[in-house]
């Protein structure tokens, strides 16, 4: 099951390798849009682009897998693809 990202910050607390987040379409988000996804769990999380979109470097319409306890920051660079980075969540 996947939820749609409708806010610029998505906190995920139930990832287990079978759940995911669907990014807004780039046509809706617009150039320069930013989205932060925090995977706060010990499980991996699938992140899907909107239909027809791409998250570099994976292919169009293909999910990428976020590691457990990481945060992805994604930008709509040109209205055609998402680009971003993934880093560890701050730990105590």
C-alpha cells in the first residue's frame, strides 16, 4: 500500500518494505518544488514518482527504496524529474 504525499513534509512511521509514498506529479508540483520524506522506522520504504515522472537516477514510473531511519529531500529541478539526496535521521 502507498500513501500520496500531499504536504511538503511526510513523516512515515509504518514502513516495513511493503508500504510506500507516491510523490505528487511534477506537473502539479511545479519547478522548484521541494519535498522531505522522513522514514522514521527500522523498515525500508518505497518512494514512487507520480505517473509518467522520474526520480533520478531510476527509470520513469519506477520506485526507489529508502533505507530505514533516513530522510530524503527531493526537488523538482525542471518539471520533468525529481532530484534529491538521502541522509540518516538524526539519532540520540
